[in-house]
């Protein structure tokens, strides 16, 4: 079972890229592609800053990794044995 639940709010633990799909093979979104709310917690390069709050819309397991869909796109929530969103 996933440690994440749809509708819950979580915190970003490290600077995190937002992607167009669940996986590092998907394109990284630019700042202009993020939601207005996400832009407030993002760098000019489009990375969400540590401490930013995100709402979980969907959870997808890819191998051992867990990806979370947030309003702006997909983020690695649990990747290579590390929690990036808690």
C-alpha cells in the first residue's frame, strides 16, 4: 500500500522537478507551465522549493518508485529509496 492518499497535502523535502508524466523519461515542466499557486513556491527554473505544500491528486507506482500527481504535474514522491515528499 502507498504511504500517500489522494486529497491529502504533503511537503516537498528537496528542490523537486515537476514532470509531464510519472517517470524521469517525461519532460520537465518549465516555470510558465506550473499553476499559479505552484509558481509561488517555485524557482525561475520551475523547481518546487523545499517546504512547499502539494496536494496529492493521484499516486502511481513505477517499479519501486512512487510518483505523485499534483495540480501542476507529476513529482517523484519516493525515488531510489528516498522520500522526496512527506
